[in-house]
């Protein structure tokens, strides 16, 4: 069943969604309740719509499919389950979830832009406080990722995770497209790596967006 929830992007969210795919990171900062996490969840869905079409035969059925795999990360397991996954499921309740470790999900629905094409999103949910996170990251093959409240996750781990982007190629003979890592955060203090990247270093491959308060 197609997703029937209506999503209206904010002005900032629209710019965020329209950012070029050749950047490595898209980062959105804003106050609590401003909708930045929802923007990032929808950004995964919209990026998946831009995946290349592959032809597969599965369960005796020929399918034309846009297939992507994303990691969704949060600093702690309680925050991941109570907030991040809950936000995703509020907007994409048709996602089939498997809550055993590692937690995974699959969203599959008709393409919003091309008739007869299926969009499939495989999700892997990780708490970056896990003692096994480095070993877990090394085994991943991803199209992209979403780091929720990214300023609470060590930059070194995010950088290591980025090395797994572009490795998801499940269809033989078809090189699928890879996507930026999307990240959101509440305003960090000046000692945080996010502040350093956004204000001091300003890397070419990182785009930063500021989401205004929800009232505005």
C-alpha cells in the first residue's frame, strides 16, 4: 500500500531535499520540535526515489525496482527505539520491522514518479554507544545514512561509517547510486565537532542548513 501521509516540507526542508547528491554530508541544525528529524526521514525516502532502476526476478515475479539501503543511527539504544524509530514509523507505518538485533526494516511501495516501478528501502538501525559498533560498521554495505542528533555521536565513528557508503550493490551488473549522509542536531556548544565543521572548517563536501523554530 502506498504511503498516504501528507508531508509538506518547510522552506529549509525544501532546500535540504534539493541539495546535490554529490556532497558527502547534508546537515540540518535547529531547535527541539522544529521538524528536522522528519525532514531527514523524508530525505531518505526522496533520495531512494532517485535510485537507478534495476530489473530483478524475485519469488517468480519480474520487478523493476529502485533499491537502496540506509543506516539510521542514534547515540543510545533508548533514544534510537523511543525517538528515532518512532519518528520513522509515524511517517512510514507500512515499514516491516524486525526488532531483534540488529534491528532492521524494509519499506516497499510504488514509485511516486515512475509507473510500474517499486521503491525498496532497507534500513539498519544502530545505537552508536554499542561496544561492537566498529566491528558492526565494517560489515555494512550502504547506499547512505541518517545520523539522528549527530552531535551526540563521535565524529570519528561517523567518518568510519561514511566509508561504507556506496558499497550496497545487490543487483549483479547494475551499479547503484550512492547518497549523502544526512544529519540533524539541536544547537551544539562550541566544543562540539559539529560547531567546528560548520563554523570553523567549512568542508567543501558538507552542506549546513539552519531550521527555524516551529512557531516561525
